[in-house]
C-alpha cells in the first residue's frame, strides 16, 4: 500500500510553546484515519502544515509523494482540506464559490456534474444561490466541506467537521465520506468525539501535548488496552460502602452503579463473595466493554 501522507520528525514551535513536538506518522492510501486528542493537542497545527498554512519548524511533510514545501502545487492539488476555522470569501454565493475554487484547481465546465453531486449530497441545493455570509454556522461548514471536494482530491482532510453540525447532517456527511473512502479516497479526520472516531476510522493516532501517545488500527488499540468491566448495582443494608476486601480492585462510581475494572476473571468471584459476606445485595449485574475513550484515558494517565 502506498503512503498518502507522511510526517517525518515534524516539529512546530510558537515561541516557547511546542504545538507539535516531534511527530512521525504515515497514513496509507485508502485509509480512514483518525487524528484524536483533546483541545490543544496539536491536531489543527498538523493539518495546517499539510495545507501549507503553517510552516514546520523542522521536519518533512508529503502528500501523495509530493513534498508540501518543495512541490507545493502538486501537494496542494492532491488534498482537499476542511479547516476547523470557518474562513470564506463574503462576496460569493455557494455555487460561485465552488466554481471559483474548481477554477483555481484548473477544472472547467466538465467538472460541474461533480460539483452538483457534492452540492446535493451535502444538502446544499436550496442554498446554492445564497451568499456565504448569510449562511448559518452549520451551513457554512457544509459549504466549506463542498469546497474541499470540488477538485475530487485523492486525499480528504476534515478538521473537526461535525462541530456545530446537527445530527441529521452528521449522518449524511458520514455516508458521503464513507462512499468516497470506498471509492479509494484517503480520509483523515480530526475529532475529540472518540465515539465517532471508533465507528468510522480503521486507524487512529492519539495525540497529547504535541506528541503521539498511541498509533495503531482501531481494532488493535481496543484489543491491546481493553479491559472487561463489571457493572454492579448494589443494595446496601447499612453504610453505602464497599467491603474493604475488594476496595483494592480499581473501580469508579457512575450514577448509581459501581464499575469494576477486571484484571483477572477471578476478580468476579472475589467481588461477589466479599459482597455476600458483607450482606450487600446485588440488584443488577452487567459486563461492559471498554472503548477508545477508556484507551485514551488509560494512555494519558499512565503518561503523566
Ligand atoms: P488542536 O487542534 O488539537 O486543538 P492546535 O493545533 O490548534 O490544537 O493547537 C496546539 C497548540 O498550539 C495550542 O496550545 C494552541 O494554543 C497553539 N497554537 C496554535 N496555533 C497557534 C498560533 N498561530 N500561534 C500561537 N500558538 C498557536
Ligand atoms: Mg483543532
């Protein structure tokens, strides 16, 4: 599989601030890749450097084999980027803006069929003649997604595309992006909604403070870091306190339930026996699998 995007030892400093602090990353062609991490982790900085909007302090970045700095034109043509910030030209309506953008990429009339399809799939048909500055936030984002797609780039990068977008469009947008991925487009998505990433991305990199803390297929990450959790609802006769014997088993209290992180399967016996001894009744019992959110919490806690 060829490499669609490569970052080699990339750093980006703003004065003393290390926004990106030594990242090496290879995203293969055809992947649906998630760049995950909390606010300030460096996701947008990575993407802005890919778009040529920010210059790396050190390191090399390439898209479809083209160096972002030395082969700027080719690199720029290979990628469609939806920035996190809603930046647009206030004088154009949606269709004009899309035609103009297509023209910038050297596309002519023959491209109109594709532009119309993009407009339709993003539910922008009714707004095609509306001026950009008159659109709501969610509509602006749709238009900017369309703008990134006009030249049908092999690599599509979306920086927090669902921020401020309603649930219905979110579903539609993902259907469209999944179709593009099935047609061979490489997709890179940043999000702090880990649930969304878990559902969509086959590989992810988790960032924290400008560094990659984990990178793998979503499946492997879940397998490597997953734990079984036991969720119990308990009826206490006396004080609402766990028997001391099992207090050492890692657990948290969520609403009215205790969630134990099981290290071994025998932990279950230990828990139920200790509860029985202390005459605490189990009202409800359930096992829960961990998700990317748990993986991320574990990784960031152990790295502190
Ligand atoms: P994310 O997209 O993961 O939320 P960013 O890449 O936007 O994170 O930001 C990473 C860090 O770099 C943050 O601390 C942010 O404040 C800082 N930063 C980003 N852009 C600039 C800039 N143009 N000037 C100074 N600091 C910046
Ligand atoms: Mg960001």
